[in-house]
C-alpha cells in the first residue's frame, strides 16, 4: 500500500532538490552590488516615513482594490469563453449579468472620481 506513494515522494524530493539548487546557484552566481537605493525600503510609491501615525494618501490602495476587482472580471471571462459551448444560453446570460454589474460599478467609480489622480 505504501508503494503507491513512492512516486509522489520521489517527485517531492526532486522538486525540493531542484528548487534549492536553483536558489543556491542564483545566490552564488548572481551579482551582489548593494547600494543606498537598493537597500532603501519602498512603500507604495511614497517616501518612507519615521512616524507611523503620519497621514498619507489612500489613493494607492483604492487603485489597487479597483485593479483587483476588474482583473477578476477578466479572470472569470477566460474559463467562460472556453466552456461557452457546454454551458449554453444560461451561461451566456449569467455572464452578461455579471458583466453588467461590474460595468455599473465601473461607471459609479468613474463618476465619483475614484480613477482621477490629481
């Protein structure tokens, strides 16, 4: 019974060894020339600050959330397009409702000025 798991175990061992080998090769063979810019922290497009209570603009996060929402729309379109023959008219109508809701949300955000960067 345990002999059924031997190929999985071999696969895991080979994957771990290959991963460690590639990471080690990159560490040993890759250039390592640190400077001030490379070692400085980067936080969301603005300079790092000392005080954690300092106010900052939340537009970065708003744009990120909007990107995720509309990126998910595209992620759902690919499997739908592939399976359109199998799901028929019901799948088509369901996707059109889904897209309509997202378009309404996009228009709302556009009218509210969430996409403006001023």
